[in-house]
């Protein structure tokens, strides 16, 4: 009986799976087996051509070539395909009243300055000042003292500082700690919507699919405290037109916050900002470790 292309294709899959038999890491073997089964099934389902296969290889190659210390195109690809949010959903089920996670994003940097309560992370004075404050609490409502809030956001022009040579180094980044009652406060800028980088292969993909590439305005936060699960999240500015079309699928209703305009010079002076300014209040609820 002659060997058909279909039979040969099935044999290729089985041969690849058989090559994993001696893998000492059981989890690696499990993941790679599932990956090969799904990848081979996908190629059969779409009846991929050699030209399409090569285009895919070139796309991934360009994605890697766009990555450096200031930009992570692979994270952007993961974000825009909904993979980042799916991984988040699998690994961080809120429940129990804890604050919801959302994506990490490609623009985090280590080494932000530790700042006192109420300090401003805005180093160039651009943008509308926003006083963000609240508490970090347990799911039982107890204040969490000395919790760490690592904060970063894009500039008034929609660019993060590593994208923009005109912004000061580490602009709009800072690390804060809660007081004994779990209170925190910092001064940022009212977040603005911005386009995700579209000058690389991910941008080309979005254009080919006629997808929007503007993210709604938000502030990133990484909140940590001993004995609690770390929280990676955003707070989004209410009223932003792109809340319903976030290209990385990161918006959750519980994370949408009002940034209220305040024109009082007396109130502004209390916070060390210029009027008019904005205020936003948000409590972060952390889940105990292991839950």
C-alpha cells in the first residue's frame, strides 16, 4: 500500500512525539507534546502553503529583531493576540474580593526611584497633574503596612520614557510604600490614551487585520507585600473612548477609575501641584499567599 501525504504527515507528528520519550522533565514533556499536537493540527486545518510558512518564519524573525532593552516586541505580540490576558486569567483568578490582575505590558523597567508618600513621579512637568491615593488592604479589610507599589505610566505625548529621547531618564516611574494604616499617595499625570508601537511586525499585523492600535489611558502598578500574592494591574481613566477597543484586551470594569478635575488652588497647594489638577481614589485588595 503506497504511503500517502496524509499518512506521511501523521507519521511525522508521531515521530516528533516519540522523540520526547526520554525527556527527564515531565512538565516540559507534557507542554511540548501538547504544543506539537496543536501546532501540527493547526497547519493541517488551514492547509498551510510553503509561502505562508516562510512568511510566518520571517514574521517571528522580525519580531525577535525588534526586541532590545527598551522594547519587547514578543510581549506586544502576546498582548495583541490575547495570550497575555489568557495566561493572566489562568494564573490569577481574583475572587474573594481581591483586585483583578491585568497584563504586565512591554514597558516596565527595573530600578525606579523609591519615593516618599505624596511625591511626584513626573520629572518633566508635562501633562495634567493627578493625585492618586487610597489604601492597600487584605481581603478581610485589614490595612497592609509597608506594601510596595511600583508605578509606571506613559507621558503626556503617549510615549513611555524609553520610547522618547526628550523625556528624562525613568520619567513617570517610582516606588512607594504604604504607611501603618495601609495608605498610599503619589502624584502622576492624568493618563492619556496612546498607540501601541506600530512600526514593527505587530503593527503590520494589526493593520492587515484592520484592528485599532490605541490603548485607553492607564497607570501601571505592581503591588507587593510579604504574605500576599503580588498584584500586577492598571487603573484606567473613565470616559476614555478606547476602553471598549483595547488592542491588548486588558480592560476590566473594576479597574476603571474616575479622575476628577479640581480647580482649587488651595487644594492644589496641599498636594504640591498646580491647579487645575485631578484626583483619583483606588484601594488595592491583596489575596493571601497560596489562595
